[in-house]
C-alpha cells in the first residue's frame, strides 16, 4: 500500500469523526442559542415528543439519521435532513483542512500555498506537532458556519460563539509555543505575525483594558449600550430605527476607554523594554492578542464613526466580536484584508439577490454583514498566496508571519 496510507489514514479517520461530532454540536448551537436555551442542558431530545436520544443509536453523528431512516424512533415524526447534512459538511471540512495542511506539497499550484511552509515539511511535520493551531483554525471555520446560519436567520450573532473561538486561540498559540519548532530549517517560522516586546505590551495593555471594561459592565459601573432598544423597536422587527444611536456610542466609548489607556500604557512601557526578542510563548500570546484587538477595533471604529455620522447603528456588535475572533486565530494582518474584502461579497449578494427576486417574482432577501465577513475570511485563507503578495506590495510595514529574531 502507498506510504501515505500508513502515515495519514488513521489520523484522517479520526479527523473525519471529530468533524462529524463538531457538526452535531453545531446543530445544537444553531437550534438553541437563538432561543436562549443552554447548549449543554437538557441533553439532546426529540423536539416533538421530548424523548431523550441515546448516543450510540439515535444521536450518533451522520449514521444515526440513516439508522433511524430519518424519523424519530418514539413518535415517528420526520427528522430534518439538515442535521445529517451539517454533520457531513463539518466532517468533510475538517478532513479537507487536514489534507491541505498536511498532505498537499507546498509546491503545488494554489493548494500548496494555503498551508505554507509552516504547515508542511515532507519528512518532519505531522498533525501531532501542530494540533493546537489546527484545532484553532478548524474551530474558527466551524464557528463562522454557525454564526452565518444564525445571523442569516435572526440578524444576530450570539456572543458565545466568537468568544469560544477567541478563547480557543488564546489557549492554542501558547500551547503551540511549548511544542518543538515545526519547520526544521527555520526555527523562527510561525503561522501568524508574532510581536516584539513593544507590541506585546501594547496588546497586553489593550487586553487588560478589555477585561476591566467587562468587569465594569458586570458590576454595574457601566451600563450596556442600547439597553432600552426594545422600547423603540418591535419584537418581530429585525432592522429597527433606534432614535438614540449617537448617545449609545458615547456609552461604548466609555467601555473602550480602559482598553485605549491600556494600549497607551503598554506603548510607554515598551519604550523601556529590552531590545532582545521575547520568549516564543510571549510572542505567541502577543500575536493572538494583537490580532484580536485589530480585528475587533476595525469594525468597532466603523460602527462608532458611522453611527455618529448617520445617526443610525452602523454595523452590529456581533460583527465586532466575529472579526475579533478571526484576528485571534489568524493574526493582525488578515483581518485588514477581510475587512476590505467583505463589502465586495455584500455587493455580489445584493446583485444576485435582486436578480433572483426579479426572476422568481419574490421579495429581495436581505442579508446581514456577518456572513459577508465569514465569506471574506474563507477567501483569505484559500487565496493565501495572493494576499501574501498584496501584503508585501501594499502593507510592507506590517509584520509577516514568523517570530521576531
């Protein structure tokens, strides 16, 4: 048998099964989060008769739907094939990511550039050396799928999803830093732009400020913005005209003040930092922290400035959390490209939606901005080589993936 069968087949089977389990959980997330239900309790059960589903018979990912022949064993009500389709999609997505990152040679046209040198070394690299970042990227794609499905239906993004992706990234990169270097010939190779002491302290100060802002919210020192939104917008009204949007931007600026002061303090501390490069784990934390702040900051800046300019809420806080989570996983440069690429997906959707509406004589389907950010993220990941070229051409002053020497 070919050598790759022994090298990759057991891991591929595991990744496929793991992706199917993630898809099963995403089904729960898509169904429960918009209704305010917990994703852990109660256990999975039939939504019609309430019968609890057993894992190895009724609730087995992918196979369970076929074993039950698409019907509940207890009440006979048909089970939507969406559950099985989502599980298959996630399983194939995780498997495809594994193939691209670990099996496709880097000299292959287009596909080889998606992973890059950090992910692939023919005789050295494997899943067990890179599993923390692989999980972070996989969970990012799964989270984007869940956020897109929910946002397209409800025009909201539950904060639990981007928060989970963000925390995964904050854990994954320090864990990756504790593992041996992935690329033999370049011990400074790294999947995202890392930071020197200056940028680490700026990012750390910003994150401390975010934590302070959250604590001020929790203890009631600051109030949540748009707290009286329901008084001016009907419950079934998806897009409402809230009359005090400019006032609420002042509330959000108060929340951001500790973050901005923390970044400023980090800058002054960085001026006194040593010249030598920080340890790898410090650079790893700095890279993911900085990506989170850049991604969220871009959308939040547009939200605040646009709302002040037009008097209506410009972009949602869900979009802020979405791009912040993307930055935490992909670093500080990719969110910039994603931010500027997403409007083009919005234009394409508007054109396509108008065309379909005119052909089939139906109402034009509006779509929130979150799905466009998600599509732009996938485009940047897939077209990695092109955006690296644009990076060198237009943003040479920004760091490239790698550690500080």
